[in-house]
């Protein structure tokens, strides 16, 4: 009997403490934010907006320069090979390709620059050799 009374008292005390814990948790979760925290959140949101803006500007510039270099590549190939790199049956030795058509992976660190930029074979070198031989013959 005395044991049962003590057990009931302890259970009641446990229930009261659990209720107090739940109330404290609810108070903690619904507490107002500190002014310093609100200012920090506001400044971080502004930084996110600025970074998003600068990222979009960087992407626009990158696309512009990519189109520009592709245009220059095509003009170079038309002028010095008489065709663009996507047409014709000539060999690709003298074609300048600055940007790959369909890169398989975004991070191609294993490939060297020589696979991304093909060298112009003797277009400028042949003209230089002709000039040198003609100057030697005049001497």
C-alpha cells in the first residue's frame, strides 16, 4: 500500500515534469528572433542576391565570349581553308578548333590543351619558308 502510494506520487511528478519540459520546448520554438540574428539573415539574403546577379552576369559574358571566339574561328577557317570546319572533304590539319563541338565531360583535366586546340599545319609556316627561300635567292 505504501509502495503503491509512493509509485503513484513519482508517476505524477514525472507527468508534471514532462508537461513542464513540453511547455519549455514550445516556448523555445516560438521565441522571437534576436535583432542581431534578423540583421544577419537580412545581410545574408542580400549577399545571395548579389552573388546570383554576378553569377548571371558572368554567365552572360562567358556566352558572349564563347560566341565571339566561335565566330572568329569560323572566319579564320573560311579565310585560310576556304570552308568552315563542319563542311568539305579537306583534311582537318589546317583547321583551327578553339572550342570542342560536344565535350563528353565538363571536367576534362586529363586531356591536354593540344587535343582542344588543333595546331594550324604550315599555313603560316609555309609562307614564312617561302619568304626565307626567296630572300636567300635574291642575295
